[in-house]
C-alpha cells in the first residue's frame, strides 16, 4: 500500500512540473506550479491528471481584460496588468529611470543592463535577455502567424488580430450625440467626445474625462487602490494629496484649505487673503509629494520619478 501511495505522489509531482513547463511556453498564461495544482487529491485509477489540471486552470482564469482580452486568475493580477493600458508606470529602473507598468516588466528590462542573455535561439543562435522576447522571435522561424482573412494583414498574437477585426466591423453601436459619428466601442466614443468637450484625457476604466494628463494619472490611483499618502496620526491612507490634506484638518482643526497648494487655515478670511498670493503667480504644476512646483508638466513628471525611485531604495 505504501509503495502504491509513493508512486502516486511521485506521479503527481512529475505532472506538476510538466504543467509548470507547459505554462512557461505561453507567456500570456504564466502560472506557477502551486497555482496550477491547487489542491492535491487522491487520483482515481485511469484518470488524466493533465486534463484535470488544464480544466482547473481554465476555471481559475475568470477575470478578462476588455482592452486586450487576456484573462487572469485573480483581481490582483488583473489590476497589475491593467496598469499597462492606463499609462501609469510606478516601477522605475534605478539605472536609466525608465518606467514600467508592472514589476515583471521592470525585472525583464534590468537584464538589458546586466548584458546577460540566457535564452538562445537554436535556429539562428541569437541571444535574448528575457523569455517573452525570445518566444516572439521564435515565431519568425516557426511561421506561427494570425492572418486577417479580410485584408490579409499578419499578426504574431491572436489577441492583436481580434482587436484588428473591429476596424472592419460594420457594427458600431456607440454613437456621438453631438455629431452623429458612430464607433465600435465605448472607449473610442469617449475619446472622440473630447473633440467637443475639450477633455483630452479619458480614463479607460470609467470613461471620465480630464483636461490635464496629471489629473488623469491622479484619478487612476482611485481605481487601482494606490494610496501613497498616509496620515502619521491615525494611519489612514489616501490616493491623492488633496483628499489627504482635507483629512488632516480633523486633527489640526484647520477648516479652510487652499485647493491650489493644500495649505490650511482656521479662518475663511485668511484663506481669501492667501488666494491673492496665487493670483500673482504663473500657472504652476504642483508635486503631490513635496512642495516643489513646475511651469511645465513634463518637468513635473520627471521630478515625480525621483519620488518613485526613493521608494525602491
């Protein structure tokens, strides 16, 4: 009996390793061995463990991205992925200060600086720093391509082909109420509406529009639970500096706050007097993490990277 149990255990262990290797061949669906083999159960005689793991893995991937159609097993993984589409890049390389939407892309990028290329093509011997780029390169030799049967344009990924098909579709259910132009999806419609409203930057999560890119970035934090501003008195955290400063009034007793520089005042008359100092100033872009201000928004964005870099040190 013990020998049978031992063989069964070794068999399960082997299948877990195989499942892990199979997953690593498809970077769109990478899962660890623990995620694939969630629960070890006694195997019935003649059952197919690989099929069972495949079905179990597919049930796990329940959250689908409406932008690129990739699926994820957890809300946490989905939110990390969605930052790619949002434009928010909180992970910064400490060598060249290039920003990335998720940690895995930053780790892949760092290999460029190390000059290490562990993945070698067995056809042309070209070396690659990361597995994803290596797999994309292999398609050159394998001929794995997804072709549009309307215009015959070729794509290396099926998801890109699906997205491309919407350009040919005559089904455009989202219409502009101002000019009557129609679109295939709501996000494209909201982006178009900016022509009429002046709101150039659209949130692709809730479709709220903003006139400044910095305001959109601040807004994204609300969706992805990023709360960098923490109260040192009660420990409560907030997504943006303005809401954080409003909260602090509970502790300081300052009821009136300047919505330009977030300075607080106990009397409304003092706030009005303070506003006059801003009227004499040029239009500045203020850093949410320190008192610095900048005339150009791109200068502010470069400055904000220094705060992100500090978080890694």
